[in-house]
């Protein structure tokens, strides 16, 4: 696809700056590499309403990305190697670490064949309630309900609210509104809200969550591969910022303990659920270290620097999805102007004719696609 070719070309420019250009200014200024954070890998779908599309890539896209990284002479390394390089002297060889968040089933069915064919290491972060069949993927259920209906009613802040969502634009707007609302709630309130919505509109939340998630047999197969690192992403994948400290610590320690019991090995690496700046706080960084994790990955954009200049318990990562690419030449020019001036940069771009032209995770953090007007 032309958009994927464009993305790979621009990814090279992005990686060149993020991990290479500072090297020209002296060894001590050099970045060591980057962590790429993926979520879902599955074939392209034709549906017009896909609010989570920016968090997906296709197997073909993954294949082309790995081929490009090899061609550009990046070392593709494990998370253990990331941690080692972060505390040693900077090397001329830059690295990329591939990570997959959420424990989705399509990692086994669509991504693993590509990854194993290339023989590259990668890390999987698992919220342990999901392979047990108890996890609630409320964001998927919300998508399912809104996709089906033209009018939606729910109790929001103890008030019955009604929404007309007859066209795609209205569906996108409502999804973004309700996703933001649910992410502001404590886990029991999220569960109550999504279960109420699913009961009203006959969506089987348990079946949907189970179908989308790897089970323990899938994870055992991955764990048997020496190129695969299994990490933890708590038990229930909550927004840690919405939990009391004791509950947040329990999510971290129990997720680690369950995974270690299942795989009979030390689980050394952690990923903050959702991972953006709103998803966790400073005390959770301390908790990750106290829980015995060697690293804790966020979804906050940035590089991994060498010589101990990176806090491994708030490890930066670039979230890549199917919509990732630069919008146009003027956007690239703007990007480089911001880079040269040392300021942070991010942007949002629109969808045209129902196709994602392009969303790239900017230096400042995550952005989300704006739906087309229909």
C-alpha cells in the first residue's frame, strides 16, 4: 500500500533523528535506540467505523517494517538487552525493541508467524485476567455497541443519557467521549458501566473479551520460544491513576506472581496499562521498582539513552498503528523545524474518504485520529 511505503520512508527519518543524529554531536550525546509498542496485528477490515484503527497494523505491514529495520542496520533486540544497553557505554549500533501490549489473540494468529520467520526477539505484556477468561475488554465492547446502533442510551454520572449516532462521524465522536469518560472511572465503576451497556444492547462482554485474548496455551507456546520475553501488564489492565495506592501495588504484584507461576520463570518486565501520561503517576514508577521489575514501559514517546541516562522504570516507547505516517511535506517541514529548535511536537490529522492518511506518534506523546465528516 502506498501509505505503508510512505510510513516506512518516514519511519527511517524518525529513527535517524531519535537514535542517530545526536551521535554526530559526540558519543556522550548519542541516543541508544527506541522501543516500538504495538497492540493488534490483523488483516485490514473494510468497516467504516474503526475507532481503534490507529492501534492496529497488518501482518504485511509488520513484515515490511522488520525488513526495513534490518536493511537500515538496526539491531532488533530483547527487552533484557535494552536494559543492558541503557546502562553501558553508547554503541555505534542503534537498536529497536519490538513489544506487543494487551495479550491479543492475533499476536499468535497473525503476528507470530511473521516474527518467527524473521527470527527476531520481541516482548509480550500480558494482563493475566484475560487468559483466565475474567478480563473485560471494555474498549472493544464499546466499539461493538456503537458500531451496531443508531441510537444509544446509558446511565452517565447517575443520569440517563441518549445519543443519536446515525452516521460515522457521530459514532466516532461518541466513542471518543465515552472512552475518555470510562478511563476516568475507578475499575468497579468501569465494569458496572460497560456491563450495563452490554446488557442493554445484547453484547456478550465475556465472550468478546475471551475471543480477542490469548489463552494460557497460546502463551505457553510463545514462552517456549527463546526469542520471546513474557512481561506483565497487571491483572485486570486498569488505569492505575484511578486506583488507590494499595490496589495499584496489588495489581502489579499479583500480575507478576500469576505470570511467574504460569511460566515457571522470573517475570522481569512490566508495562503500564494504556501507558500514556494519564494512565500512571510517579508513585507507580516507584511501585514498579519495588515489585521487582527490571523495567516498566510506558507509551510516552522518547528514546532509550545509554550510560544510565534513562529511567528504566518509566521506559519510553513509540506506539505504532496502521494509521501511522506523516501527513504531508509541510508536516515534515514543521516536524524538522520543531526538532531543530528543541521543542516538543505532536499533531493530529484527519481521515479523508474514510482512509487514514496519517497519524504519527509525535515527540510529545500520543494522538488520536479525527473521524471523517460523512
